[in-house]
């Protein structure tokens, strides 16, 4: 989490625990919820990674800071633009015409994420982590900076993670898309000084919405014949 090492680990533990319970519930209710149920777990692991970034910064350990940051941005840049559309694809009814475009979103997210993440492995100095206003700021070079503006990179990223839930068959998944829009708006307006960290924190907390959807089996009301 953006604020401190202990809070990052506490937030990570709560999200992983909630996600594990949601996965158990998904297994019992309908296995098509399983990829969705893993999002809180992944968000929790990402918060653990930021806890290690705090440890590295607090103890002046650049190696630990780098590894923690690489773990954190693995989820930021690669996992989320791939997993969000894939999980919506997996949840869709078998005959849904939206499955094909959702799979295209997932494949595009994978390619886009690899272009963002892999160059940081090859060029470790591209990872630049600092503390800004008592929060962690992840800045540095991106491979796509050589081809398009950073703003365009962010637009593509947000398009890949927000549109899939918005085009879901299920109303409550579309509401989750609105939750992501609210997170992005909040970060842009109030938290831009550490936008990556805050976005992942708030989006992680936003996955609690998914736990609610699974616990209440919300999608069943729209397609009861599929969830029986």
C-alpha cells in the first residue's frame, strides 16, 4: 500500500484471505467465477510486493527494492490487462457473442503487458522507485516511450482493463467496470503524485466488489439456466 510497510502487508493479507474465500465459494456456486475470484488474491500478492519495496527503501537495500518493484509491476503492467478480460471471457455464457472480442482483449493485453514488463528485466535501471509525499512513486523508462507518448500508453492500458467488464453480459460485472472508472478518476484528480501505487491500491480494494458479486451469486439472476 502507498502509506507504509505494515499497511501493505495487512492489506495484502486481507485481500488474499477474502479472495481465497471467494474462490472457495466460486467452486461451490459455479466454477466460471473462479478467474474472477482470483483477482482479489492477485491484488493481495501485489500489495505484499509493495511491502517488500517499502522494506528495501526503509533499509536502503536497492536489490530488495528492485525485486519488490518488479513483482509489483508484474501485476500492474502484465497481469491486469491480461487477466481482467480473460476472467470476464471465462464468466460469459457459452453461446455469448462477446466471448470472441473478450478473448481478443485478453490476447492484446498479454502482448501489451509483455512489451511493458519484459524490457525492465533486460534494463534494470529503467525501474526508478522513490518516495513522494509519503507514498511510493514508480517512474522510469518504458519501451513504448520510444514509439508513443506516455499518455497514449496509459490510454491503451486503461482501455484494455476497463472496456471488458463494461461489455460483459452481466449487469453486476458492468458495475465493476464503473468501479474501475471511479478509481481512475479519483487517482487522476487527487493522487497523481503516486498514480501507479494508488491506482493498484484502490483497484485492489475495488476487487472487494467482485467478492460481493460471487458471494451473492449476482450473475445468476440474469442467466439462471446457466448457473443451475
